[in-house]
C-alpha cells in the first residue's frame, strides 16, 4: 500500500461510493464522518446511487445537508405508526419515478435528474469542488465508460440506468447503462492518484428461503445485485482498497427509498468503524 512506501504531509484520500439503489443512502454516514473529522477527499468515484450521492457531495453539499434533503423529502407525519409509511409517503417517493413507454425500461429517470439539478451546485465536472469519476457501461461493446469531464447530470443519469428499471442513456453516440454492470465499486479508479482509498459498499442482504420466495421482478433485480457482489468480491481478492466499508443492510429493496430511517439505523456502525480505521492510518 502506498502509505507504507511514502508518508506525505497530507494524505490524498480517495473515496469510492458503490451502487445499491436505496441502500446508497448509507453513503451519507461515510460523508458525515469525513466532515466531522475535517477530511476532504482528494478524488471521488461513484457508480449508480454512488454517482448520485457523490455528485451532491463533490458539488459542495455536506453530508448533513444531503441527509437533510432526504428528511425533507420524507417528512414524518403524526399518523405514522411504528415507522411504517402511509400511502401518501409512498406517493411522494413515487413522484420521482416517471413511467416510460419505451420497452427498454420501466422509468425514464428524468424526474430524478431534474430533482438533483435543484441541489447539485454545478452542471459540469470541471466546476465540482472535488474531482469526481462517474462510471457507466456501454451497452454496445460491454465496455466500462468513465466520465470525468463535460456535462455532469447526463453522466449521473447514465450511471444509474439500472437495466430494465431505467431506460438507457444515449451520449456521444453510445447507449449507456448502469455502471454496476461493469464496476459496481470503482475504488480502483482512485488507487493510482491517492495515498489512501476508502470504498463504501452498499450491497444488501436478502431473506432467501422457502418462506421468502422472491417475486418475478425481485428475482431479476436480485440477479443483477448478485452479479455486482461477485464482481466486487473478485476485485477485493486481487486488489483491495485501504479501507473497505460494508454496512449490514438487510431486506431493503433497490427502490425502497421510503426505508431511509431503517437504512440509516442499520448503517450507523460504519461511522465508528471508519473513524477507527482512519485514526489508525493517520497515526502512522
């Protein structure tokens, strides 16, 4: 690892945020911890929801501000009981999903990008406060596509185009899909430029037995997530990051953003884990 060979006065810290749909809200815990420690990443990389959260943070929002956005969108109501959302809460989240009449996906994803544009403080990669790499997949030649310049939001939209859920994005003559197909946790993009790399993996755990047989849609999406997990495991074996974080998030579906509080609760422990790991590295 680079820190063993060289000890710069200020470590260049890279932060990679992986894909995982709603579970990506757990990335906010990582961002808040870095803010509390006064650490600003030197470079960032994101895939899918990691690209969404990464674009907000790299544009200048703090971890706490991003959490507040989630809370503002999901304001608890007096009639809410036992943490269960009523139908009006679900409709609020559903308002971000625009049905597509294109057979290539259920939703267009354009409403999510318009929502993001109200909060991301810039429109191009060059204007970001922290350099950011956004990963997508080229449907035509199965290649990994890494965006780091030009229009920001179209790159984020491409990175989150989950196959079958969101329609693919056409950009620069290429048809692009969710980056999780090729690189669900893109920490490798940071390793040559940073002294220490943190990777936040938000792949979840599902109930899997005869009592919890998945429906058709869940099976398709679950298969996509299994593929992502296999890709990450293989890379971790051969080329791990300096700090690998994986919160224990259970039974949260890809689009279940209505479970935000459950996600925050289940991922709370990674804040102390990250603090302890960083203290170890920074003491050396």
